């Protein structure tokens, strides 16, 4: 496996870590493989380790060249800074496809929570002038082949009806080290770059407002028990995709806490995983990708 840390842009500290499979022998020599760029979550306050390398290795086991993006975070890096970095990462993979035996027509992105917002932003704004003109490419080049979004922060809305019990539970998880501490700024403040944001500012980064009919295929999953990202956001997003005849698949599991990534023993204590089958999302996503044309024959 080829492990590199690639600096993407001169004006940012974003890096792309590579998990490129070595060239094979005999009948599988020099085959072209699909690629997956993984964008961890962290509320745009930090980049979660749990949702990075373990996820990349899970896809690598199925024959993918994988990459993990460590994008810029914090209120000094508002939208579209991280999205610009993801676009740069996508183009790095695209432009180095021949070197690493990547099928440049099958480059997908996968993100969780804030990283889910990030990959869905690429699915939405791949044709926007602020990306195509910056990188001097056409929209077809930046359009992902497929998008996987786990418990994505779709709307970034505050939930006024969030119960005190839910808030206390989140504090408890942070105190136990089972969830990252997002710091003094909310995800909305960070993405808008404003401590005192307006409804107009929020509307610009609420992806429910920007769904269009030319989206790439999207695989969504989340949990009814998520106390950070309400499942109603994911359902509302899926409904908008459906109304515009976009291709998508939705898995809303009954059980599962926020931020568990693979939902297996590598991410959580076994007692947390009792009576939970949401770790099946990996296999379901791989089957979905094959169904949509990603095959490693």
C-alpha cells in the first residue's frame, strides 16, 4: 500500500492521505480500480480520526484505492473553504489516475456528519462557477461518480425542540470521550463564518435549498437514535432527491449513536453495539456501488 500525505493548495493546510493498493500480479496486473475519497466529520471544528483511516481501509479491503481528506476547520475557514479543498483532492485523484491505475470515471466520495455535508456539497456545487473557474475545469470533471453520506449534517439547522435529556446525553458522551468536543462555535457559525449569522446566511449553506436535478447517485444512511443529526433532515433531503428524479438509496436504522462510523468493535466498546445492525451500511453501500457500475472484476 502506498501511503502519502499530499498538500493540496498553497493557501491552506489541507492534506490528502493516500491508501493506494500496490500493483497486482498475474491475472490482476495493472487493473484499473475505483477510488473513494473519505471526508471525516467533526462539526467542521476538527477532523475525526474514527471516520478516516478505518473507513478507508474498509473500502480498500474491497479493492478500492482510498484517500482521506484532512480539510480546514474552524470559524476562520467558512464555506466554501473545505469544499474547495475537497475539489482539489478530487482533481488530485483524477489527474493521477494513470499513475495509480485508477478508473477516473469511477471516483466516489464518502463523508460523515459534517463530512457528509461536505460530500453532499460537492454533489451539489460541482457545476458552480466558484469551483469550475478556480480550477479551470468543466463540471463533468468535478462531478463525483457516486456519493455516500453517513448521518450527514444536511440543513445545519438548530433544533429548537431538542430535549434537555438529549443535550445532557451529548454532554455525557463528550465527557466520556465518546464524542468530540466541538468547541465554542456551532457548526452554523463555522460554516457561515459568523458568530451572529442571519437566516439568509444559513439558507446559503442549508443543502435542502440547493438540491437540483443533475445530482450524482447518492447513498444516505442514518439512525433514529441520532441525537446530533435529526433523521428528519435526512428524510427531507431524500424526499427532495425523489421529487427531482435523482438516483439515491436511503437506510435509516432504528438504533445507532452519532459518530460511530463503521459501527463495529474498531469504533466502539462492544456493549455499545448490542442489538445494533447499522454496521451493515458498509456492505449495503458496496452492493449499491456495484449496482451503479463500480465493479472490481
